[in-house]
């Protein structure tokens, strides 16, 4: 795992955006794995700015998002469909037919998992996967205890994850209990991975990732087995590592 320490969230976001742009430039038909939440928002802003300045085009890009809540319609402002549309997709020239997120409002979540996995396979797997790091070590919505061999699946969200995401909802009880997530083995099929981590509250998780054992109790630890992972971490989050 290659570790790049940066000053702050802004520098982390800029560096990650530059990495995404280079991937787009290096591939005729790049496939990007994207994430939601507060961590990648700055990166998306930089990508939009680069597109507006005609420094990058997303015309030939295909995207796959990591996850989506179950039982939340795509039009709901708390859905990850809505997040991606408003934080990135509607501001760039990506083909809507080439953007993929799990359908969390499906009547058959298990079939949706199989269909999503098939779409990933048909796309030839992901050239660059963007990840964030949960306080409990989750990547995507793969909570502690998720088998490293998992493919796209339905997951029951850990209480700590629901608590962390409650700030996006009117009430904590409105936070969904389940989600569809790309599996750990699915993520590990990516040709390259960047892991973005920012803020003092993540410093213990970063230390566990860097110095701890590889264990399913801390899902992100599996990334140390991948041949091409870059951890982009700002100084507050990197406080406990050398």
C-alpha cells in the first residue's frame, strides 16, 4: 500500500481528482468505481471544475457506485442515486446509460445483486475504484465480519454506520437498516484503488489499517493484499502513523 500524506481535506480532494483524470486520460473507455458520502464531495467538485475548464471529458467513461440503501427510491434526496446525480453526474458530460448504481427499491434485492455483479463483469471490471474508510473499517457497506470472498450482496448496516449516517436524515430511525453493496472480492477485482481518509476522527481507523492485522473484523485491512492501492490521508487522520 502506497501512502500519500497531504495537508488537509482540500489537498486530498485535489490529489484524488488528479488521479481520476489521469485514469481517464490513460484509457479509451475507462471504468470508474465511485463512492458517496462527505469524503468524495471535494473530489467531485474538482472534477466538475476540470470538466468546465475543458481539461477532461467523461464522454467515454462508465461508472459503478459501491452501494445503495434498500427501500429508498432513487428520487429520494437521501438515496445515493440522488447524491450522485446532484454532486457529479448532472454537471458533466457522462452518458446516463453508462452510470450504474444498485437499485435499492427493487422487489428482488438478491436478483439485483446478481445483475449488478454481471454488469461489473461485462464492463471488464473497474480501472480505478475510489473508496472512503468507515470508522469501523468498512469499505462500501461491507461491515466488520463480511467475508473477504463476498461479491455484491445485501448487508445489514452496523449500528455505528447508521449512527454516522444519521446526520443526513431527519431522524435516526429514518436511516435504512439494509443496503446493497459491492462485495469485498468485487472491490478487490479493481485494477487500481485509491482510499481517501480525512479528519481527526478517522485517525484510529487509519492506524488500525496501517499497523493492524489483516482481518475480516476490519474489512479495509484486505486492501493490503491488493497490488495497487494508494492511501491518500490528510495530516489529522494520519496523526498516529509514521
